[in-house]
């Protein structure tokens, strides 16, 4: 979200970069010292960024029992293509909790260069609710994405060396499951042919690239409990199948040790600060369709040892991000959320209520209260879905400059009178913590009134794979039934034979709609969810069910965000935010 969307002033509109550059940051070692981290606990990347060393992580995790460990998840209604401000809300809420006297930490995902240079631009909050230093976070940061890219491609290289040089594993070259990776949007690499150039070029075969954030290694890194667990998960990643249709793993091609070695530092969580001086972990960034879409568990568990509240977020709308957080992340990480903040916006409500409005939003700002009310079905469905997990829900209305008081009041009245849930207008983008007090107080009230024992996941480990898929499809998406096409049912039978029947299921679905049809807005009814393929992410520990082709390698648009970026002779960056 850009500052142009929300900031109103009498003069020129300051960019996120302008706001960031006008902020006096505190040296990171001084910032985190009151939170239990000493000089020797940190691995430094300049004055304002550090990684937490392994011994400190262990100490903080052991000390977490003395903290309240209140976990607050920020998610959203089905977003417009521009996004509705989950990260802004996450950062702003964390700042505001500290502002009102609580001890709160923040944990968010770290940006991928592909989306940064493609459509989104900077990706770490915005306005007066952002994490700093913004330019470092968005450009290379501490090298985590590069380490993951190198580790991923080491597996690919060792796999092809095994195929070409010493194939004692009898790998089926037509059944290789491990593509290459690059941290850049490049549609030309979606489908490739490798091994050309004669005998010295290797074994010719079809291959592809995916975005590093879409690599299973990213999901593995973000679900690993420690370095030993990371190594165990890497070892069991399936990279291919042999001619007997048996899995070939990273361990089988003897890549486990060197891959884990490359990720030795990447698994350490990165700590930075918000614009108001709240410590924030920025670590990991798996996709929310083919993976679970949240920052690392190791960052969450470290944060639990530093504050009484942890505010984190899940990707896309609650049908994708929050469901995976509850059913996958909390299951694997043995965590219990204490409250959920559902981010809504006037423009998203209009987007879902008025099919005649074009995607470029022409006319949306001029539409009034009736247009807002027409989109309540989508908001209501997300609220009802979240309540099924037994967690208190607080609706946060992220206010934009074009929103009228009457439109905001209509949403407030609907949430209070019709849904019976806590709701607050949020102005944390423009005003920082001063604009989030009502939201923070509602969150504290929800946590205090909630009961952790009421938290429940939608399905049990021993439920059949088809039952897990059916539950998510009908309970969360609103489908009438599930239809399996192609070899999906054979895939499920194969997953059970391989011993993956107890794995949770990650559903890969469009984020533009609650249904599997991106064009359907609101809360669609009378439709079937179509599953075309089911495959294992054995290292991460979940199954992926595809409802359509998942785009794991985006392309740059005709006018990429990168074209508006520049740097001057003094190193000042423009256009990134």
C-alpha cells in the first residue's frame, strides 16, 4: 500500500521513504536490550538490523513460560488487487499496544525482490506504521532470500549431477519434482529445457523456475523449530521419483548437509524496529497459496520470550491465510491464538458489492453507503469463518482518505448491531499509534475475555485427506461439494500409501474470491470446488491441494514498479515506496 493511497496533507504528499528518512532510529542493540537481548546475542548487519543468535533464541524460548504469550493474528476480508492494509495494521497495532502500556512484539514476512520490482513496490507497512530501515528490508536485507535461492539450486544441481553422472537411484527424468528458483519475477523462465549442448551439458529434460518465496525450502525454513529440525525437514524433501515410482529425497542425493549449511544464518530471525521504536521480527516469506503464508515459527517463539503480546499476520484473506495459520501453523507450532483482527476497508466492501464497478476502481470512491452495504456478505462470511475456530474476532476498518464518515459508520453499526463483534476504525497509517488506540483497546479486551480452551482446528490429524479438503471447502469457502478431476483421487491414494495421510492440507486457491473463480465476488453460493492435483511438501509437513494452476513464477507487468525507481550519486533511493 502506498502513502499516496492514504496520506492527506496541505502540501506535497510524503512518501513512505520520506517518512522513514525523517525518523531517528535507535541502534538495534540499544533498542532490544530492555527486551532481554544483549550485545553478544546479536549478529549485526549495520547499526539498525541484526539477527538473533542461536543461543539467545534458545534462552528466550525457555523464558517464554514467564510471559503471557498472547498471540494476535491479523488477517483480512477478500482483498482488492491493491490490498487492504494487513501489514500496516499489524505494525500499527503492535506500536499501539506498547503505546497503551502493554509489552508487544511484531512479526511479519520479509519481502521478495520479485514483487518489490513487479507490482507492489516496498512491502513492510507504510506511512507511520512501517518497519525500518525500509530500503534495506526491501533490497537484499540480510541475504536470507539469496541463501534460500542458493540452497534450492544446490539441490537442483546435485539432482541433475546424480541423473547425468552416477544414477544409481534410477531417477525417472520425466518425474522430477524439483525445479530451479530465482528471486525475481521472470515469466520467460516458467518453462525451460535444460541439459542441451551434448554429453557435457547433462541430460536434456524439461524444467522450470519458481520464485524463491514459492520454494518448499522457504516453507521448511519457516516451520522449522531449530537448526536440527531444519536439517531433518530438508532431508525428507521429495525431489523426484525413481523408475519404480518411489520417492527420491534430498537425503538420497546426499544434499542435506550442504543445504542446511547454506541456511545456517538464514534460520536466525531478523530484528529491526518500527517507526515508533517497537522491536519487529521480519523473517521468512512463504506463499499463502502453495504454502502457509506466514513468517517463521522460530521468530514467533523467540518473540514470545520478549513480550506479553505478539502481533503477526497471515497472507491474503482469512480464507487462505488465517485458515492455514489455524490448521497448519498452530498445529505444527503448537500455538494457540488469543484474538484475530480482521482488516476490512470501505473500498473492499464496495468492490465485493458492486459487480458493475471495474477492477481499476473507476467510480468506487464516488459510490456511497449503499455500495458499502452491498459488500457486507463478504465481510460477514469471513467473520463467521473465523468464529468457527473459537477465537475472538475484532474487525479493523482501515480508513482511506476518500472514505466518508457515513461509510465508516455504516460498517461500525453493521459489525456491532448485526454481527455482534468488536470493531474499531483504524488510522494507524496516517497517525501511527495515536490512530490505533480504539483498535488496541478492543484487542486487549478480546484477549482478556477470551478462553484459550475454546480454540479448535477444523479437522483432526487422523481425518481422511478427502475429509480435510471437504471441510475447508464447505466450512470456509462456502462450496456445496468437492469435485476431483484428472488424477487427483489417485494422488490422494498415493499420499496415503506414502504415509502422508495425517498431514494437514494447504489449499491452493485464488485470493481474489472466496470461491475458486476469481471473478466471483461477495460470498458465492451454489458451486463446487474443483481439485485437480494433490502433492506432498514432505519437508514442510503438509499436503498441497491445487484448485487451479498455481502461478509460482509471476511476470513483470508492462509498467513494472522497478521502472519508477532510481538512486542518485549520494545513494538516495526514490520510487521504492
